[in-house]
């Protein structure tokens, strides 16, 4: 018996005709969840309440009319139509208009819980502990198979390869996630007190997700465990726009798990960069000084040095030679002058000497007492006299005296 069969395409086409014609205009109130702005400018998200969820999209040309930025947890009213996407066999609301209807249930719950925990002082700045300057062990509380752990390990291996990482596995969504995460935090602190060095700092977090996916990190027992932890805790939940109450209780909030890995390895990486920079600066400074020394020494090669020394010494040698010649000339003149003076004085002295007169035939006559006889009248007859010509002596006796004839 022949039976007509519908192809998947035919069945989907009938469903689409039925749904799209029946729901050509709808107005739905629900809470935004899993909000995903696309690079194309379209906005993909889900609308949900306590019992159901439906996908929705708002295209770029309609996004321009919005007066607010849609975020997870917002309660909105969306107007549009139902559309079936045949390749995936799914249906969604194509939103033409959107307005805020009020605060979503999850956001309201989180705000109430936040105020309660804040009143207990769990978010006070005085409770915050500084991260260790040079950690040697980092504990990671997250799903061991999640992308967050892989990102953390990749960044730490690149920035601080000698840093030890201890993974404390825990589910990051679902009903049991909060209790396991809190237990892991307490377990790490207990082991630390018992003398086992589990971690110098803990990273608690996960990758991005919808608001309800991140709820375990806003659970009271997780917040309390973080606040009571003696080990510094970094909360790294979701993407930059995501948040959880663990962010307020933690000693430091990181916008992403990758950012948390960078923060805990910042000092170690900074030291390496500082040392590397200093070494580079010293190397450059030394090279600059050596190059300057080379430039200063370059003119002082042997040949150039000889030329420079000659250039410096030659004028001085010429001046020295000139001074020497001038000194010799002056000394010669002085010696000639003194020689002439000596000769002149010698001539004067020689002329004044009695010997000079005696050379001309004069003699010196002395009496017996050795006195020179100057006056013949004072000499007595028979007195002994000594006549001294130029050479030798003559002894005589006076026979007579007379006056000198003019």
C-alpha cells in the first residue's frame, strides 16, 4: 500500500507556515538570558521565566532604536513575530521593539543577597588581603576540563614557567557546583594549616555563560568560604561584563580567568621584564661608552700620534732653538764685554805697577830698616842702602848725597 511521506523540508515548511501565520505579532515578557551581541551588530539572547525559555534575536537595524543596553537578568517586553529557522529546525522570536519591564528575578535575588552579605561585612575593604608578591604555587578551583583552566595554564606557562599550579577540580554550574566550590576553598585552607603548601593564592572562577550559569559563584556558601579564606583569593568569573557576588568577597576581582593568571604572575613577570630592561640598558650604555672611547681613540693611531706630537712639539722646538741661539749670542756678547774690560783693567793695573817702571830702568831704594828712600837729604853718609832693580838686589854704602837736579 502506497503511503505519502513528508520530507523533513516539507514538514518544516508546514510548521513554519503554521507558526509564522499564527504568531505574526506577539508581545512577550521575560527575563534576558545568555545575551550574546554579535560582531555583525545583531543581538542574540533568550527570554525565560521560571518554567520555560525561548530563543530571540534583534537585528542591527532595530537595535538603533533601543534606549538601553540589554543585559542578562533584565526583565523586558519584546514585540515581534515568531520565525522558524529551517536549517536547524528551531524557532525564535524576531524582536522589532523592546522595552524594560522591570528587574529580573535573578537580579532581584542577587541584589537582595548582596545587601544581606554586605551587611555582614563580607565585602569590606578591611578584609581584603594583598596578593603575595612572589607566589610559588597557584591553586585553581574550576572545572579541570573547562576553557578557563586551559587559558590559565597557557598564560602561566608563558609568563612564569617556574610557577607551580595545583588544580582543585570542581563543577562550575549546576545544583552541586556551589557546595563543591566552597568545600574546595575550605579544603585548601585546611591543608595549608596542616603544613601542606597547597597554594600561595587561589583563583576561583570559570569562563563566560548566562546569568544562571554563573549563579554558583553568587551562592552564600561560596561567598562565605572566600571571605573566611586565609589564602588570598582572586575571583575570575565569566567575561568582563559578567559579575558574581564572589567578586565582592574576593581579595581581588579579575575580569576573566586569563586576566587572573596575568595578575598572579604580574610580579614575577615584572621582575623578569625589569631585569631584562636593566640588562638591555646596561648593554646599550656600555656599547655607547665603548663606541665613544673608540671614537676618541681613533685619532690616536701611531702615525697620527707622531704627526700630532710633531705638530705640538715643532713650534716649541723652534722657540727653544731661537731662545738657545739668543742666549748664546747674549752670553758671547757679555763674555766679549767682560774680556775687554779685563784687558783694559789689566793694562791700567799693569801701567800703575812699580814693576812697569822698573822695566824701564827704575829701581827701588830702601834703607836698612826696609823703608823706601824718597828723599836723598834724609840719607846719611855711610848708611847702608839696598837697591832693587827689576831683577836682583844691590847693597851699597852711601858715600855722598846731593839734591836732585831739575
